C-alpha cells in the first residue's frame, strides 16, 4: 500500500497531540487514508515522526468525531461512509445552508458584498485544476457563512462539509457540474447582495440538494468504471 503521510511540523502554539489529530483528520478527509484502511499506531508514528502516544490520542478523538471505528480484537479503521450517511449529511446541510444564506442576506457588509461580487465574476472555463475548483467552491461558501454572523452555525456547517470533503473533487469534476455550480453560486450571490432573504434561502437549499444528486451520480459512474476495469483484468 502506497503511503503519502509526511512528518508533522511542530507548532509552538499547539500541543503535539492536536497537530497529529489535525494531520490524520485531513488525511482521511482528503482520501489519503481511505475508508476501511487499518490505522497502525507504530506505522503512523514512524511516518509522522512522532511517538505512539499522540497518535493513540488522535485516533481516540477521531473515533469520537466519527472518522474512525474501533473493532474489538482487530484495531482502528478509517470509517466508511454509507449512502445513508451522505444523505443524512446533505439533508441537514441543506437546511443550514439555507439558514446561512438567509442570514447573510440580512447581515452582509459592504466589504463582503465587494468580495462576493469579485467571486461571481469567476468564469468556469478558466479553471482546469480540480484542487483550485474545490478551493473556489469552499471560499464562496465560507464567505456566505461569515456573512451570517452566527458562529455556532458556521461551526456546524464546517463539520458537515468535512464529513463529505473526500467526495467533493469527484462531484465537481463530473461533466457539466462545474458550470452549473458556478451559475448556482451566482444566483445565490445576487440574492444575498440584493438582501432577498427568502430567495437566498431557497436557492441555497436547492444548490445543496442538486449537489447531493450529482455526487451520487458521480460516485455511481466511478464505481461502474472501476467494475469494468476489474472485469477486463479478469478476462
């Protein structure tokens, strides 16, 4: 199995266990550590250049957050994500994204309006790097959250997005999705800038439900291609 973890960088402002925890969580979110993969304390500690203790503590915390499952007499494994898990996340996220957009329409500042206007000038044809595409998508939603002025709402939305982060690149690279997502962002931005609360809420909720449908379609397509590849190898 190819590994991609790198030694952690020490931060004088954070405890080592927190740095290790954040590094492992990021590796899971970004798919470096895949669902079903066993987490070996000694191996992870060696790769990250730390002792086993902060790794053990990080794994326990990851279990509490649902990123890791502990199987008796077998050890720790990266938690899988079922279709129902994804659906549950999107149902909650749709409601909260609508709330955030509605609050943003009421509370957005002039400076944030200028930021949002610059964002909606973004043209889909210019972006070819999927990492930059995901980053641009993240930045737009982060600005909407910021404009909501509700810290608890922002924290909950950040947690929900992390739970499905590993699938976002697959979804946004699905044929036609990027163009549609940019247009949906533009419509949401215009409603927020125009202080149209109800329209902002409605468009934000619809955007998330569309994203869910595309994600399942994209994952289904990836699985079909993988199955075809495995079938050809056997023939």
